[in-house]
C-alpha cells in the first residue's frame, strides 16, 4: 500500500502555486479594465483553497522522503492537477470542458496546439495565462528529465543519471540545489530572451509572453499569424537562437555556471544537434530559392526559423511551410520526429537517441562480417552499457506503435488520414501544428470533434512523459510492495 499523504501534501503546494500564478493574469486584465479578471480571480481562490486544504490535512510531522513509486505517482498526478486547475479560467471565459482541458494540457505539455481563434482580439490575461502554462510546463519537464527519468531508465536516459552518494538528507540537498540551479538558468534565459525581443521591436507584453513560450519550446503566440506577425528578420533570428537555447540540455548550463566552460562546446549531443540544424536549414534554403526565387538570406531566414521551430518542438511558424510544396510537407513531417536534446524542454525522440541508434546499428553491421569482433560503444567519452541501446530501441518501438494506435483511433473518429496521422505525430512529439488544411500551421484544432480532442489530450500527456514512463503507471509489478 502506497502512503499518499506526502504525495497529497506536495500536490497541495503545487495547486496553491497554480492559484498564486492565476493572480498574475487577473491583475493584468484588471489593469487593462477587462472584466475577465474575475474569471482568473475566482480560479485563483478555488486553487488556493483546495491547495491549502490538501496541505493542512496531510501536513507531515517529519521531513518528506519519496520512493520511486511515490515520486512517479506525484509526477503523473501533478500534471493532471495543474491541467485541471489551470483549465478553470477557460471555463469562466465560456469555453467548453473539452476545449478548456485541451488548451491547458497543450500548454502545460508545451505542445502548442490550440483550439482558440482570433488571438489578436483576445483579452491580455488569457494570452498571458497560456504563456505562463507553457513556461511552468517547461521547467517541470526539465526537472523530470534531469531528476526522475534517468532513475526510471526510460528510453536510455539512465546514461544521464546524476550519481550521488551520502545520506538521504545529503542526496535531498543535492537534488534541491540542482533544481534551484536549473530554475535560475531557466529564468535568466527567459529574461534575456524577453529583453532581446523588446530591443528588436516587440511590445513589452509580446516580448514577455513570447519569451516564455520560446524558452519552454512551447510555441503559443498572441497573434493568429504566430511569429509571422513580426516582420523584422532580427526577431526571427533571435527566436531561432533562443529556441535552440531551450532545446539544449539544461544540466550543461549548470555545468557552465559552476565553472566548466567547455561543457557546451564539447558535448557530442549538442554538436550533433547544431550541425543537423545548420545542414538541413541550408539545404532547405537552397531548395526554397529555386522554388520561389528568393534571396539566400530571405530563404535561410525562413528555413532556419521554421526548421528550428519544428525540430525543437516549439511550434512557432513564420510562414505556412505546407504551401512551399510537397517536398516541404514531407520534410517537415520527418522533422517532427527529431526533437532537441535530452534534458531540455524539447519533445519528440531527441538527438541523443538517434546517435546511440547509429552507434548500435554500425556495431551490428560490423559483427555481420566479423562475428567474433568485440565492439566497444562509447558516447561522449563514456562507455555505453548494453541496457542503454536496448532502452533506446524499446522506446522507438513503443513510440512508433503509439503513433500508429492514435492514428487508427482518430481515423475511426472520421478524420481524414493526413489529419489523423499528423495530429497523432504532433501530439505525441509535442510539436504543435499538424499538416493539412484543418490543423496545419495556418489552422487550429477547434473543428475536431470532442472525442478526437480527448484522444489528443491523452496523446500529448503520453508524449510528454515519454510514453514508457506512462506505461510504468499501468504495470502492476511497479506498485507491488
């Protein structure tokens, strides 16, 4: 039997924090003389009340310590709790339960798919709350990727496990220190991004909201045209830089802040990620120049921004790239599967897993013509244990099977194949926009039936927890004493 008191106690604090954050858009709407502030105020009161109730009724007499089961249960329930209470203001503004939960889950998982239209005319508080959801989702994802997933050995993530020794209190102190450093780096990058956007011509409101959704690689915008609303190429290149920053392992930033200045430039994953973006963006720019007779700079601005946006699973769009031709549609659909680096806010498969897969396949090919050869697999100068490639293969198998399953379900709900398949891919990879005329970069998910939206809510949730981690939740042996 799992002791839930500690879990409920922490969930109470999480709910209370959500309530406190809800006061921010309430004050913003109040400052703009918008009556919608009452929806956020009521949601804040409900969240703070429920959170306080949880904390007061389960307050422990000693320091809290969690085992893996309790920690994992806290992660799963925490995501659901934040999505539930974060959806309350949307209900107050007239959205249905389905649409409210869809928008909130898309925000907290940093997917960026939206059911909202006419963003340019929506209240500032609502637009700000969407950005806040993605921002807190981003730091939550980083914490899970750095602290929890390596210990659960999900998809080869055990390679990034932070080793620690000492007493339980010392390990707890190290975890808190790591989390505080990660939050500090995350906040500094957000402030730097907002300042850059403001310097290059965004309004203060747009700069803050877009900075939060850039660093979190979430992609919510305050305009229907997404980043295409801004014409200054400097903003597009600045966004490209900061999207890349959000998709780089945050524990490397921590290493740099602690004095290891070479950590970023020597990491094999980061080098592979940057080289991949540079090569694909340049080749795509050359192709686009031939298709639309653009200058190299204009074409490269378009391709670098939109390719980086999809690969990092941000989901911003500066143009409708599906209108570039069939080649672009195929390329961007492929790019949805790539993802950023492990330990970042990005979703999808991640560069690290492709690199490990390549090492494993190359080793296997060598053994085909030299069966007795001993091939030592190394990554970043460290030996790869056999369980890491196997974990990557297991993840990829489950990843593809999950996409197929959700595609079939959406097809049975009468969605055309392009919409069903791209919606499944974009939800599980947490990219945001799909393909086709309905959910493409210039569309929204509003026209989809409610059953399809709830299906995609589950897909976004599963994708954000990297699928295998969520499957653990349904494994009876994991909960056995």
